[in-house]
């Protein structure tokens, strides 16, 4: 079943699955935004497939590039991020036309370079894809 990009600009707070049982003060809060129609189109061109079973949509990333792209375009901030026992502040790059900054490639590398970081990056990318997609039944 076809999926279409959502035209939403809301930012949501997201906590990684492996952090949800931690005390609130130890959880990293990721600020996520759905992809713009332009970004979603680029994302789809990078090789994504979607299947629908009932109302749940499952996404399969054909390459790490697509997950990387979704996360790099959909992360617009974070709070309480600890890397090597140091708190990292969100800086981001230049403010874009939608009013948000995105992580720079240098920030992405420093935050997500470990194996655990790569898994977190893919989880966040998957969540952004879900935020950005609307199924054909939702559209109607």
C-alpha cells in the first residue's frame, strides 16, 4: 500500500527504547520533526520500502544511507545528551527555512560513532520515518 509524506511541522520528544526504564533525569530527549515533502522525496529515492499490515506500517531501509538521511534531517534538537560522561549541548548548523537547525555531519559523527550510537541513530531514523508517513487509509 502506498504511503505519502505528512505535511506536519510539529516537533515531538522521543526517548530511545533502551532508556525508557531509566530515571527521567538520565534519559536523553530527542527533538524530532517529520520530514518535509522535499526531504521525504529524497528519502524515498534512497531506497525505502513500506508494507502495511492492518494500520501498522513497517519500513525497511534498503541501505544505511536512507536511515542516516532521515535522522540527519529529522533531529532538530536534544536535551540531556551524555557522550563519554560529558553533557553535550545541541548546536546544529545554520537555521533552515523551516526555522530549525539540523545536526552537522561533525556532530553526527561525534554523537553516533559507537556501535550503540549507530543503533540509536537508526532507531531515531525509523521513528522519523513513521512521523513523516501517512498511509493511504489515513489519507482518505
